[in-house]
């Protein structure tokens, strides 16, 4: 799958996390990528890709409405999103997940937006 915001290394790591999650054991990795809309206020911290459906990613999703939540998102749909100025979703190349996704979720719920 070629997407402008997920390179092969990130894709492989997210797929590995997806396989670990599929085992049913507790799995709470740090986010692998941070995606955002530069002109729409949405942010995604993604940890894993479904091993049976490579278009389906899991992470913390914040559409800029004050209600960030954990869930699944289509990578192809993310690639099609454009903000108010027509800008596509971008990857924050400086982001490094330094804590488990659950910790980002707790912070995001308290602040009503993703803090990274």
C-alpha cells in the first residue's frame, strides 16, 4: 500500500503491532505516526494496522470537535481528506511516541484534544 504519509518502516511496525493485538493479549504500544490536517484541526496518533485489512489502522483520533477517541480509520480515506484550504493530511516527521497510546488517550480526554 502506497500512502504519502506512511513509509515502509512505519507500515511494517504498525503491522507488527496489529499482529500482536490480534493475539488478544494486552497490547498498548506507543503511537508510530502522528498525522494531522494543517488547515482543519484534526489529528491522528496511529499504532497499528489490521493484519487482515491493510487499509484499517487503529489509534487515537481527534477530528477537532473536542471529543478525541480510540478507534479505527481507513488509511485511504485519510489520504482523500482535504481541509478548508485544500491541504492534504500530513505526517509530523518530528513526532516520536514516548508513551503508550492509552496515556495519550487519557491526556486527550482531559484536554479535549490530542496533546503530543
